[in-house]
C-alpha cells in the first residue's frame, strides 16, 4: 500500500479558525495513524484576500498544538516550493496540457459579456453559467488574440451530457448531472491559478492520498474529478467533514467573527483542551471516553467514524472539558499559568500557591480567575443582607454574636495557620452549641465580602493573614451593628 500523505493547505486570509484547525487536526491524525506524512502548503493564489501576518498565526498555531508537519515552506521537502504563488509556471504548464487534450480552452470574453450572461440567466431564473462561446474559436483566432495581448482566462471544458459520479468516504456515492457543471476558470487573467485548479495539480504532484476538507466542497468534487480524469491521474480519497455550527441555523465562521484558536487561548482555554474538543466536533471514537491526548488521538483516530451531520460548537461542553484539563495539571503548572491573572488584580505579597490550591478545582477557564480572587486584594463593598442565610439559619443577631466572639479568639492566635484558625472557629461552635453554618457563614461573609468565594472561612483567613482578617471581622461587626 502507498504511504499515506495528507496536507493542510490554508489560505493566509486571517486568523486560524476552529474549522481550519479541525481540518489540520484530522489531516494530521489520518497520516500519523498510519505513520504517514503530513504536508503543510500555503494556498495564496487569492492575492486580494491576503492578510499580512496571517501566515505567522497559522505557523504559530501548528507549533502550539503540536501538529508538526513533515514538509512545508519553512522546512522544505522533495516537491518544493510549497507556496502556490511560487508555483504559477507549473499551473500554466499543466493548463496548457489540458488545452492540447481538448479538456480546457482559452476564453477572451470581456467582463461586460460575462455580466450580460449573468443578468440574462438571473432574469430567466436560471443558474448563471458560461456558454462555451470561446470554445468554438478557431486556432487562428486564438493565436491572433494571444499575440495581440488580449486578456484571457483558461477554462475547463466540461461535458454537457451524462453524469459524473464520485465516492466520498463520509457521504458515500454522489452523482451530478454534467449539465450542472460550470466550465470553471483554471487560470485567471492575472496569470494566477484558481484555488480549484491549483489544489488538484498540487495534490497530485505532492502525492496526496487523502484530501480532508469541509463538506462545502462536496459540490466542487465532480469538477476536481474531471480534472484528475483529464490528466489520467489517480483520484485521492476524499474525506469531507461536516460543518461546525454556532447554533441550529448558523455556521461557525471567521467572517462572522466567531472564535479563532487564538481567541480561545486568550479567553483562558488550554491548547490541549481546545484540540481535544475540536477532535470530537464531527468524529466519534465509538466509546464513552472523551478526554484524549494528541498521542491517544493518533492511536484511535479512524476517519470512517466522522459524522455526516453538523456539529454544534458548545461553549458549555468546551468549558467543562477545559476544567478537566486544568484539574489534570500539577499544582506548579497551574500556579504558573494562573500567576499573570493573579497579578492583574493582586498587588499584595500573598501566598499565591495557597490561592492556586483553592482555585485549581474551581476554575473552568483561566480568565475567570481575576473576578474570583479580587477579594484577596480588597474587601468588596457588600450588603449586610448577605449575612441572612435561610439554610444556614443565620440572622443579623446571631451573625453579630459570632463575629464579636470570634474576634478575640483570632486576636489570641500567635501562629496564624489553617489549623489554628479552624480550631478557633470550631471552639466557638462548641461554646455556642450551634451547627457549624451559624458560625462559619458569617465569618466567611466577613472575610470574603462575596456571596460565593474560592475556599471557605479558614482558607481565606489564612491567605489574608491575621491583621487583614481581623480588620475585615471588625468591618463586619460595624455593618451588623447598624442593623440592630
């Protein structure tokens, strides 16, 4: 069996969109599952849409995610160059071979004529389609126009009768009436190839065995196949992936400003969690397992298990998966990742490792951190109604009693640590003969100033330190005294 070779061939037109990353991931997994080659190619023939810096983003994303390519513009390979704008002479050569075979032809039609054809078709409620006008030019007429420097394109010569059939590994056998096929442009008037032509020539010359792309290219596949057949080349295995949807009606799209890989990382998602989640958008491992490392994905990935139906990009599911990845980090790893977020809101010299112990199991995405831990910098302005808790059976009166009685106990602690703080609180519970909540809820409220907080009264007090904890207890007492 021939060595499996897949390619990721993005256009440098903006950010690395989630759909682009999934295409790259699936192509990578298909090749690496069979110990094949993963090729990186740049499809930059649409010069008008080229975005400065977009290529750097793509390279950086591949590097961060670990999707290491075996050949590409940056590392070379046996079929250089790997940038389409550097291969224009190759495309022109192959387009001329098709002209010689009668499978393509020069078209000199003006924009005005093409616009008139389109307007006429739309008036008749027909799909606009080129009418093969230039196919019938004599050899002499073509030579004369070429020597006169009249602008031209080269068009594919598709049949108008019969059908073209192809097999897709996900969608099965698909047939199209040839009457529906457009004589698509292969070489544009600026000398650049169209995407459709360049990728067929490149895929063949680069030995690509499996072509992974979105299902929106299904309708173009018959035209690609006719090119393969016209050249007498072997047709690769097509793997068309279902669309990724924002919701039931809207497709996820970078043109609509939907999340790119970079956006997700900036939002506080871990790269491994994003990659794992994207792998499951359209592919099913056939088991209940959902957490996969890249190495595990390589081992189990079978493209035949890609779904036909669209996948919904579910933020809730991604957040859950991200929280699972955060929990799998060592405490040191988490602390290192969390530190920049701590320092956004905390200027005091606190024990960040202790804060990390509280935060690691409570955070879904890293950008949640500042709003959860800002209480360690300053006591938030809070309402005394927070001391009222039906389940804990706390009132203004018993809350005030708790704070007034815990204050001297805290003041008498000489070695301020979690055990001594906890022992002081539990002593008070015993002295008052009440349930834990009646004592612990008012203390946690006083030291945190928040309805919910990472950690309880003991942990927060330990991190704040003795002096700040006592200050906050006194603030609580003052607030509650005004409620009497």
